[in-house]
């Protein structure tokens, strides 16, 4: 069967729409968008039902978005129409959609997380409102071509047997890939991932193992850590449940030998957590650390230790395009595992009409290995 073209697109579509911050997320019927130069129209096959979405659209501080906003940043879809400047993004192609959009003429200063937040500046809010206010929780989406990555459907869904929902792990793993590559993690190195039991931090464990590293998975939930470790070949992931005793926890993280690197994916409320000091103290001389999240307030770090051990501390917001290309190659070659063989379970598949139920299930399953999807 030939792929749909622009002339055969339906006139309307279903979407989850927020009229303004604080308004309820509601099912809406909207016009199907048309492609413009630099964009393509993608029919959504699966989009993640993120447990944080109801909080984001409620007007949670730190999240800004324009009126008539459609959330949703991580999706798998099929190109159904493309702008006149498209080359490989032609109708019929299966694509991964990711949400880190940068202004083409000002990529360093104007950045948004599509379907999540416009960030903190009036310029970025205006950029989202004028161009990308409609995210992926819709039957069709107009997507910037830079944020669409062609997937080898025959390999991933045919030979390897992954479902479209399984492929939703890729955009989450991409965040971790950005951090791990920013500090140059190499095969054979030992890497701390802390904490390691959440959806994004668990994805960091998956990517680090696929890059050839040995992982020290850190967190407070011993049962959850053991589950994470059990999803990988024996010895590749070691679990350390922190106690709050900095010295004891540091010894625990170093018990298998020198630690080369540390990637931090702490939640915003972790500013008082002792694990940060322990993770830095566990690094060897010339070790590297990557800080990827936004903790709610300043964090006290062991300044003399940073100097004495010549540690490198790198802040990293999201990822680069080459990170996405490498990640996809790793998945297509089977180096990076997805789906059931990676311990990932799709615990719910829902239509947009079932949004409340979908987010309730996602809220009950926030940990690594659980995924909830909208399947329009």
C-alpha cells in the first residue's frame, strides 16, 4: 500500500489540548496541520504517556507554554507529507521524534523542550508559540525535520521484533546518551549512575552498558536497584543502596575498584541528598562527572576534593544530533537492547479518550522498566 500524501490527509484529527496553563487537559478536534519548509507531517503511532504531563500542564513552576498547547515530546510515527526541502524524510518513513528544538538562527540561546516547556525566556516562549506549540499527543503533528530521525523499520520491527511502543525507549535513552558522551565514557570504564531506578536514570544504565561500561547503580530503593541490575548480564551492573552515611556510601561505591565517571540524574528535590557528596568522593583522580538535571537549589560539593583529585564537572542540557544518530545505530545493530529483552514492559496502551486512565497508570509505574503509551 502506498503511503498517504498531503492531498489525502484527513481534514481533522483528535488531540489532547490545554487552552492555557492551569486549564484541564482535554480531548479536542483540530485541523490536521500541513507541511511547511523545514518540516514534515508525521502520523503518530505511539507517544509516551508521561506521568509528569498532568503536573506540567497544571502550571507547575518552571514550566511555561503558550495557549492552545498540545503536550508530548517522545513519539514514534510515520511521515505522511513533507516540506519541499525534504530529502530523506519522505512519506512512508518510520521516524523517532525527539523534543529538543533549537532556533535555527540562534541555537545557543533559544531552546525549547517541545511538548514540555518553552523554558525561561520571553524569546523561547515566543518561539514556541509562533512555531511549535503543538506537540505529539495528537493523531498528526507538524515536526521540525531536525527532530525527526529515520529508523530502519525492517531491522527494528522485523528482524528484532520490536513494537512501536518498544521504540519509545529511544528518546529517553537519548537524554542519557548526551550526558555519557559529554564526559567521554569509554568501554571498560566504571560509571556511577545516580539515582538509577527512575525512567530516565534507568535508561542511563541501559545506554552505559551498551557503550561497554560497567555501571554502579545507586539509589535508596534496594529492591528496585536489584531489579535494575538483574536486567543485565551478570556483573555488568552493581547495585549500591545509599544509607545517608557519606563515608560508608563512598566505600560502597568504590568496592569494585576505581570509578572513572559519574552521571547525575537526581530529581529536583534532591538538593539535601548526601549521595551527591558520596558519588564525587568515589571518583578516582581525573574522574569526570556530568550533571544533567535541575535541582531546586544550590548543592554543597566537596571543593577540596574536586581540586585535589583534578575532577572534571560538566553540566549538560539534553544532547546533540550526533548522539541521536549513534544511539539509533546501536539499537539497529542490536548493541543497545530495547523491549522485553531489556526488561521493559509496556504496562498500558490507551487512546486519547482514555487520557485520565493512562496518566493514572503512568503515575503508578514511574520506575525503570515500565512504559505507558498512547496508541492513536
